[in-house]
């Protein structure tokens, strides 16, 4: 299957972990162009080369950027739209900052670190969406925001990260409601526990071998990026569970009837 054949896709946090795996899988599934964004250029350029090996026809734009800063967001969006000739089909807001590790309780949380996490995990997705949604309006498109179980339950010690994900879920719900009828769909995905640098830093005392490889959780993202999900918006998905529940299938059947 080539589920994203011909699509232009932007992925943040694309240098490693889930973001890297999504970039590779989108390339395998026929993406026309992929814009990769992350803070660390050396790792990002490696992903670019991996994509070129997998899919030489896929155009790849690799942009090192710290999305905490609005000027970086402007630079990324301008370069992406120029490369994509003004059309964006899929925006994946995956970049996240964990904050201090080990993570302190809120009472001891450094203010600047709190702001840094919210700027990366919540403000940046808002700014990117506001800049890029007009490029989806003519042909429709998919915004996929990466959330966490820490965005629905206030775990002690998860501090700014969890709070930022609560905010991202609210932001996603509001975008989905406000964009209803435009052809732009907004959904958010909890990938679950994954064996990534961030999760190992968050829980250094746990055994990472029990966590999922990012390669095993990307199918729901491919579904949401594809035309198969054209009628799906305003939903929260759990990548490691049955993410096509009967209720959703029933809802889709009613829309198609």
C-alpha cells in the first residue's frame, strides 16, 4: 500500500524516536515531499539521508529549528510552503520537551523550564497550525497532534510536560470544532510507552525493553494522514490499543451512508 501517495507532509521532532520513524514510514508509503524539523541538525540530516535511500523520489527538506521561538516558526513555515508550492496535506506536531530530569514536583519546578516546556509542546503547535492551515484549505488536510496519557491524568512529577499535553488536547479539540466543514481534520494520538530517549529520561529506573519500538505504533498515523480518514476529525486515538473501535467505525458508516 502507498497510503500517502503524493502528499506533502511536515513533521516536527523528526530527528529521532517517533518523529524519525514517521518520516521513514511516510516516505515508504509514497509521500511526495517531507519537511523535517528538529533542534539537532546532525541527527536531522541523517534522517534526510535515510529517506533518500528509501524513496529517492521523495523531496526532503531538513530544517534545524527551535520551535520555542516565533521567528523559528516563521522561518520553518515559509521554507516549507516555498518547497511545497503553497500546498500542505499533513501536519504532525510531534516535537516535545520533557523538562528537567529527574522531573521535579511543581513546587520545585524552575520557572524558566516550565515556560520552555509549554513553549515547545503547546505554543509551537498553535503557531504552526495558525501559519500552515491556510495551505490546507483548498485541498483539505490532516493535522495530527501527539499527546500522552499524562495529558488526561495529572501524574505526580510529570509537571510541565503533563500540563502541556492537557493543553494540547484542549487545543486539538478546539481546532477540530472550529475547522468543522472546512475539509481540514484534526485528531490527536497517544502513542503509549515507547523506547525513546525522552521516555528513558522520564523514567530512568524502568526497564525500557518493556516499551514499544516506535516502528510498531505508526499505523494509526498513516491512517490519519491518508484519504481513508477523510471523514474522521475530533478523535483521540491510542496507538497501542484497538484504535479503530466499533463506535468510530459505526460513526464512519453513518457518515458514508
